[in-house]
C-alpha cells in the first residue's frame, strides 16, 4: 500500500517533470512571438527590443565575499536575483506601455547546488560583512524560492513574476488522474497471486508570457 500511495505522489511530481523540461529547453524553444522563450531580442509593436536572457558579471558586484560563476556568493546571488526582477519590471507591451509596473510577487528557481546561498540572499537580514540585506527590506515585494533538482544549470537561475493574470507557463489538463487496478477477485490474483495498479492523466504544459520571466546567468 505504501508503493501504491507513492503513485499518487508521482502524479504531482509529473507536473514538475513536464515544467522542468520546458524551462531547461526555453533558450531554444519558440514561444508565441516567434522568438525563443528566453531570448535577447524580443520585440512586439512599439515595445522596442527586450531581453529576458541576461548575464551578470559577478566579478563587478561590490561584495565582501566573492564566488565563481558556478558558485556565486550570497551577495552575488542577491545581485543576480534583483537584476532579474529589475529586468521584468521594465518590460513593455506592444503599445509601449509598462507590463509589470504592479508586479510585487516573484518566484526564484535555482538548481539544487545553489539552494543555501539563494536562501540566504532572500531571507538573511544581513549578508557579507554584516551589511543590511536589501531584499528583506523591500516593502511590498515578496520573494519565494523554489529549488529544482531537475534543472541542469550550473551557472543560471530564473526569476518569474507570479502575481500576474497571465502566467509565464500554461498548465493544460484534458483528463484528470484516474486509478486503475486488477486486484481483489481478479483472474490475475487467482492465477498469479498478484495485483496490478496504474494511474493515468492527459496533460501538458506550454509557454505563456515570456515578459513574466527572466533567465539570469553568472559570468
């Protein structure tokens, strides 16, 4: 029964599997505007050229402690996160109007290896040599951390706006989870003394607003 109950957990993590593949492939997968989802030259109408695939030179970050592109320090991680947020806040629609001026809630996705420093960058009151952490004192802004072991990045994180009406990604479900079993009283049980269980769902994920996301690479 423990194994059977674990199948229910897998129906939840299946969403994560689908979504992770979408995110990791977003630099080479086309979204609704004909550009890659994470790209440096999005443009629609009067928006001008816009970039949601940015780099941050962490060597230039004023920090007491410095890391590397594969292991940024807490201060450098904070700079990467805030740079992604700043980029999202500046995006314009096809009329040249700001799209995210009311954005206040953001999700930060990082690979497992960056968990500790990303958590410290978002939550610690003081960083580096004891400097007050700006991220814990931004009135009205909320930052949440999501650690994703499925991400294959070694020098990147992603920032997503989560309080918009339209989301960065679309979750589609045509048919919810159903459970099937060949169990008590079955011919299989009678002949082979075993049961079979399975779960099924028809679902998919897709790209929504690239304007509600930003990929940030450390260099």
